C-alpha cells in the first residue's frame, strides 16, 4: 500500500495519467505551464481536463476553478483517484450573502483546514502537501 497522496495499484486511472503525460501535447502543456503559469488557461472537454490538470499539478499546488459546485465535486473526486488526499475541495458557504445565517461548522472547518494545509505544507499531521485545490467561482469570491 502507498502513502496518501500517491497513486496506488488500486487507482487504475493513475496509470492513465502517466500514459497521457507521454503524449507530446500534454508534455508541451506542462512545459508551457511551468514557464508561464499565470498566462495559461485550461479550456476543453471534461475528459481532457483531468489529464491536463494532472500534468500541471506535477509542478506544485494548482488551483482549479469550476463554474458549478457539481463540477467541482466531480473533478475533485476524479483527482482524488489520482492524488489521494493531495487533492482537495475548497467548499463554498451554504448561505447566501443577504441571509443572516452563519455557515455550517463543517464548512468553516473544511475551509480553514485547507488554508492551513496550504500555509504549512511540510506539517505531516495535516496530511500530504496539496497538489490540486478545486473550488468554484462563488467560493473563491466569498469572504474567508
């Protein structure tokens, strides 16, 4: 068995990622991302996004922003199949801005834990260093 965050023989998609990275188009994408990370935009079908995201994540933490919560959940699940606990979802508040309700304790805890993991990647008590963080536009714009 491998440690969390590392692909194992039980995650069949992990082998596909390595195979996809041998394709020239993905290798070029990874090189371009490393050279100019702020200038790269990822657009394409969902099936290709997983492999491109994985290629980009090889260089360090990557923030992936999706349009909807369902897309974020689905992509996080796919990425966890490859990266294990090194892929995480940054959840959005369940409340609307005009509501006088406080966000759920579990959501507050998940957001704070993710931020702590990003701030302290070498702390083994927090899990493996994050390689991919998935979130929605809405949660990215919400106050901490």
